[in-house]
């Protein structure tokens, strides 16, 4: 299958530019043997390369490129398939953009193409060439250091009471995980994550329920969450709880129940954030809207959880303008290497900035993910890199500290 991969990267400071000719000569031979075309653009700082050929030839070459220590911040921009080649000759060719003006190099690249693609400039892969040559995206090329340039040092401030039992009759419990600003070393809020009494997952808790019983259980579980928050002496710390959107519709007086339990446990509405997942279909929209108004009128903040995972996120964002958006882990994973994920997250950040909505990255597990997101403008983070959820308690936080020499 004819495969195209396009990536960009940064040349390492200690790599002499004169070695590029030797690199290209070696790649020309390997690409030719594999039937792969390589078109490499270089502007003095960044590489941009298109690889095109049979999948069994392109993938090993690209994987080898990703491991090459002469460049870093390798970001895959496109991986696609096509019925025929854009470029007819296998091998590798380098275009040093410092030796061309933009129109000249674009035409030179096009002249290397087959007759079919010489007749059009609507091709998506060739549009990437134009964007790179015209340097329209350079402000998004975040140069993050290696992941091992940071240490993550625990603050030792875990709270884990012995045998924390709120209600022996309760059919659920909670783990707590902090949402933090790493550079400010501030815990912004704690999220209460539902568990079975033995500490099993939310799926295990809900799997035996069906119909409206799911929503009754969802609401009733918040009694336990608020009681545990009181027992853990949260004080004025912000607390996030998850709520299925349709719980507000299916359970009569749901908002009143929430407010009663908040007050009964010594909390105030202003320190509570209700997180809605975007994965559930919201019917009876007028009733849901009225309930949201009541929550906001009481002082409770709203967040959209797992933003980007479902189909309702943009509608919720436009209609209810929450206080916080939490980007789904599927978009966060390896964002430092994925051009499509970077573009989507940058769009979310820009939209939320225009609406004065804070953005939180969820499920952060790698230092490189955190560094790219921080560079892009995200300041709130939640994930195992900093602190895993603590069942029946509050975990210590591992704060980032830059290693000497970086």
C-alpha cells in the first residue's frame, strides 16, 4: 500500500550543517533500495520531510529516523495513503531553503513530481510543503528539552487516615487526585473519583446498574464524596465531583440534593466544581439547561470532562460556557510527537482563551507531554506524572525540578 509520512523536527545544536550532504547520500541509497522517495527541506533550524513509498519500506525508515540523535522534537504531521505517487523517483533529495526564495523552491519541488500532481496544488501533502516554506507555523514549533531533564520530587504531603469509613452502608467510596499548576507548585483542586468499597473502578461500580438506577446511584454517591472530603479536612480546597449530565434530568430535585449535601458536610458551593462528561447524549435539553442555571446561580463551577472524547463537547462549550475544560487523555497521549493532536489542542486552547475558560490536561504520564502542553499555554495538569489517585486519601504531589545542566 502506498504510504506517505510527513514530519518536522529540530536539528541538534552540535550537528554541523555540512554533515547533511553525507546524511542525504546515505539515505538516498537506503531509500532507493526500499522504493521510498524522500523530499527533505531544511531552513537552518528545522527539518521537514516527506517519505512516500510502499508501507513496508516507509515505516522502518521512519522509525529509524525517529531514533536518529542528530535531531529532536520529531513531530509526525501526516500519515496517509494514496492511489499513486506524487514523486516518481525513489531516493532522497535535500532542499536547503536558505538557497532559494519561497516561490522558487515550491516550483522546484513540484517539478520533481509526477504529471498528475504537477497539475494541482490542492493535494494535502503538498500544502504542507507550502506552509513550511512560508514559515506560517513556526510559532508552534515548541523546542522542549528531553524528558529526563526534570526530576519529580514528592512533597511528602499525603493524607491517608487509617480505616476511613464514612458510612458502613455506603455502596461506594472515592479516590482523590490533585489537579495542579506544576510551575507555581499549587494544588488548584482535588477530584473525587468514584470507586467500589474495595477500591475497584467506576466501571465495576456502575456495571450492575441499569436504567434510572444509574442516575440515582450517581447522585447518591456524591453524599459519600462530600462526607469523605469533610473527613479529610479539605478546608477551603476546591473539590471536583463527576456527574452524569442526565442525572440532573432523571432525578427530581437533583440540584437541591447536591446543595443540601454540600452544606451538611461543611462545604460551600463556591468551592465545588461539577464535571460533566461529554460522552452521554443529553435529551430533555430544556430541563438540563434549567438545572445548569440553578447550579451556577448557587455558585457551583462547571467543567467539561473528557473533552474531545465524545460528540457533545462543542455544544456544551458553546451553550453553557463552563469554567474549566479537561482535555481527554486520548488527545494528550504522546502529544509532543503528534502534529494532528497538537493542532486540535491548540484550537481548544485558543477557543477557551477567547471565552475565559481554563484548560486542564488530564492523564499526563510523560514529562514530554507536560512540557509541550505547558509551552502551548496549558497550566493545569492531572495525571500519574505528578500524583496517582489515592483511594480513601489524598496523595503526595511530585513537583518538577529542573536538573542542573539543562
